[in-house]
C-alpha cells in the first residue's frame, strides 16, 4: 500500500481504497476477456490508499456520484457491486465500462471510456456527493455537545 496522500495528484491519477482494490482483485480472477483486462489495467494504474486516508472527492464503491457522458445531462448514481445493482436508474455497476472508469477518479476529472465495440465515450465526474470512507471518518469524530447560548 502506498498510502501517500500528499495533496496534489496527476490529472489522470486513479486512487483506490485498499478495500476496493481487494474487491477488484477478486473480480479480475472471476471475469474473462476484455472485462478482465480492464480490471487489471485499473489495478495496475491505481494508487492504493487506506480508507481512513481516502480523499473525500474520490469515487469509491458505494459513493454517490454525479457524472456526465458527452454533452448529456448530469446523472446521479451510486457506484455498486454487481450483486447490489438494480435496473432502477439509481445504481451503476462497477463492472460496466463507465462504472469501472468512474471508480478511483476524482471530482472534476474528465476522461475517455473505451467500449467493447471500439467506440469511446467522454465522461466527466462532476461531483462525489457521498463517499462511505468520508462518512466513516465523519461519524468517528468525537461528539462535542453545543453548550453555547443557542443550545437550548
């Protein structure tokens, strides 16, 4: 694990939590063909960071993200594992080309996604609205009661 969380990152930097890396590693052995190759490329390119050090603007499994494909409207989805995905428009499976490409990207990143038919999509990750790792950190902060004048 690199754990280097030193602020500025290269524009095309992929950051994976150690948990997401482990999940992808298992999936790489379960999948075949071009999907397996895409997962392996993600694993090789990714900087691995402990969940406690994950920047809050990076898309991880379980994150709620807003992204745009081409010049289309912003879409809001939860990055999910295949078994948790539902065809109701709320989730994007990380084993789809766009889902896998979003994983490990930072808000503001724009990138090309290669499709199996040889085409490409331009995708922009506009925002990471919720990230499980950031929520764990937030909930782990010590409780500080508001004893000020407006507390009552």
